[in-house]
């Protein structure tokens, strides 16, 4: 499994954009980059995934570096409901998802 | 809205009891998983299943077994509950094992063994 490095915690003001970084320098060519988040007292929730190109959906945007050794999850306007632990996971599908420690995002009103 | 439903949100059991944690998904997914989550240790995979009646051990299967008699239901069994099995248990499913598919998780069962 590719090793990931994420900040332990980040803080954002409400209504402002948030950029959550992830380093995955040992990612293999077949790994997609998945992001999940876990709200307090809930199970993880799929957010977005991509392989090489940047991706957008209703929840977030994913920016992937050209060398694929890092990626950034972008929340365009953070709300209090976005306070959660965010996990970045390189995933090939060959084995089940492996979760690291993630980044705990706090959103300040 | 597609769902993974875990039968209990909170459960308190006594040491030595046999405990069943039930998980049902309504998405016709082939693949189902059980994780446990503990502070400081993150999510760890206990067992998973790629099809009815089949199971695979995850990273921490000791003290657990599973049952998958129907496609939609995946049960986690604690044969003889111990206090070190006090944890949050999370069930997940996915339609395909390909890297282009995400997992859907249930809300979790917080089990306390006393």
C-alpha cells in the first residue's frame, strides 16, 4: 500500500475555501486517489476520486499533481457541516481500502 | 438514497457473550466489509466478503467470525466477547472492486463489552 502523509489537523473559517493536502510519493501507476470524510459519530463518506486529471463534483474538487505524488482536496466554501476527519487513500482495488489517520478539519463560525 | 444499515447504534454486552452485529445493504453490492475503529488506531479491517458464502480475513480477524448467507446481509460475530473488543464497528459495501468505485459505509455500531 502506498504511504500517505496528511496534516494531523487544519482549521478554516466558515465560508472560506479550504485546501487539504496529501502526499503519496510511493503511489503506483494503477492507484486512484480517493478521498473520504468522517463526520463526528458517523461512518466514513466517499467524497471524490481521480487518477490523473483534476476532478469536480458537488461536494469538492480534487487537484492532482502532474507527477501524482501529491493531491489536494478543495472545499470551495467551508461550512460548519464540513467539520470532519478527511482521509486521502491511494486505491487500486486489488485489496480493500486502507485508512490512515487523516486530517481533522475544524471550521470556525 | 442507497444505504448500508447497521442494526444497532449502541450495544452493551457482557464478557463471554456471543455477539452478533448485523449489516444490510440495499444496493445489490457484491462486496462487503467489516472494520473497527479505535482512538489512535484508526480504521482496521476485520473481515470482508466478495460474494455470498465467501469470506476473507482482514488485518485483525482474531476473536471474530462472519456470515454471509444472503447477498444483502453480512454479519460479524464475536464468539466470546472480551473487553478489548469494545470499539466502534463499521460495515461497508461496494459494487465493484475496481479502483473507480467508492465504498458506502453504515453509521456504525458502538459496542461496549463490560
